[in-house]
């Protein structure tokens, strides 16, 4: 027990020393906020323990240096007198305030009976002033972008308006302008399906592939339509072209296995070398398992049928009539059903073979069903293409 306690103490000291060295390294390279986070984590519990003194001192040093650096940056940015710096000054003041608020719950802090005094300032007025200054500056820079014919400019305007909304919710008409920017910056894509496979595509598969409401799409800047709407000016045409559908013949493969096993089949009297019954000390006959070799012929049948659907997805710019990009798609669906029969004593079979004896042959799926089942994976591939592909 004593050895275990000593080992636990030694391990705790090693961990504390390791964390302390990491914090010292962070301080030496100017990663003050990371060092502060480490110190806060260590001081949340038992902050008055003697072993926590080093963390308190490093917290003090990191806080003083981080504050000095931020205030120096703010002073420089103010002297630069560039309105573009308003958002950076705002961010610095917010950082100063948040740093203080993270440390306050730990106070008071003592080292060797001395209270550590950290200087906290009220930055609320500065935060409000520069929040408004930054909002005005971003707002004035953004409005001209909304008149651009370039959708990338409009999307940049949306992102800038989003920055205003994040720091200054409901500023002026920012929310209305964000709606305008989203509408003007969105690409509208008309989707058409083509069948060059020579086989009939099930209508429900085509409906499923073009039912984009079921895809769970998360592409903020793209809207897909499966049918044309007169009020929409489409930017791109997405062609889903099924070029090949191969369906294998229906197959039934048979496999025979012969199994033999020695099993206990009741009891019998134990006989000695002379063929006499062996008795126990009370004069009773000694009974042993009556071992018997059983045999079973196992016939396994595997029904098999497969289909493969191949094609490609093409994006065409409707303004330039040029092919923008193309992606191959391919899906395979396999129908497989195993059943079995037997002749002989089933006790000779392994237990994992028994369930197949309870099965019977089933009808093979139709070609239409096979094509439809293969389409489930095609739908997933289409979803991945739509969600991951950026048109601009």
C-alpha cells in the first residue's frame, strides 16, 4: 500500500513537472493565451495547494505579457489611422475582456502568503465604440459589391455582412442585405437525366434520383431543380447520364459436403478387457457414453444475380455552353440467397450450417428491381458530388 502511494505521488509530480515545462516553453515563444489556458485548467481545483504556486506565477506572467502585447498592438493600429483596422482593434479589445473574465473566477490567488494582484480594466466602452466603427466601415465597403455581376463578389459581400451580424446583430438593414446577397450569389442548377444504357430505367428510380428534397443537401450557394421553372435563370445544367446497365444471368450453384462425427447416443455398461461388466465399490454397474459415428450429406445451394450501373455526371455552364466538370458514377448490387438440404443424421453437422436447412429457394428479383436496388448507391454518390463540388 505504501509503495502504491509513493508511486502515485511520484507520477503526479512527473505530470505536474511536464505541464510546467510545457507552459514555460509557451511563455518563451509568446504563446501567452495557450499558457493561460493551461494554468486555468490546473487551478480550477485545489488552487491553494503548495504545488500550484508555479502555475499561479506563470499565469501572472502570461497575463501581464499578453495584455501588454494587445495594448501595444491597439496603440499601433490607432496611430495608423486606417479605418480598415477598426475590426482588428475591436477584436483586440474583445480578447482583452474575455481573458480577464476567464481569470476572475479563480481569484483571489496566493503564493507564499502573498496575494497576486492582476490589473483588470473596463473595456466595455472601447468594445462598443469600435464595434460600431467596424460595422460602419464593413457596411460601406460591402454595399457596392452587391451591385456586381460576379457571384464571387456577392458571396464575399455576404460573408462580410455575416461578420457585421456576428459582432453587431441587427445592424441597420444587414439582415435584409444578407437575404439579397444570398439570392443573387446562389447558383441555380437544372438537372436532367439521360439513359444511354439501352435498358428501361424504373420510373421510381428516376424519381428517387431527382428528388433532391430527400438528399439532405448542405450546399449553401447552390439550388438544384429537377424541372425547369420559368421564373429562374439557370446557371448550370447537371446531366446524369446512365451509360451502361449489366445484369448477370440467374445462377444456382450447388455445393456438397459430407460430414461425420462421433456422438454420444445413450449409455452402456463399461466392460473390461475380458468383456465383463465393470462395477463400482457398491456393486453397481458403471455406465459410460455409448459413442456412435453419424454421417450426413449436406447440399448447399447459392442463388446469385448481380447488376452494375455505370454512368457519369456532367456540369455544363449554360452561359458559355462549356463543360465545366465530369464525374464517373458506378453502382453494383448483388442478390445472394443461400439455402440447403440434407440426407442423413443432422447431428453430424456444425451448428453454423443448421440455419440454412430451414431456408428454401426464393424467387429471383426482376431486372427492374435489381436496377432500382443498384440506384440506392447512385443516389448516395450524387449526394456526395453535389455536397462537395463547388461550381465557382
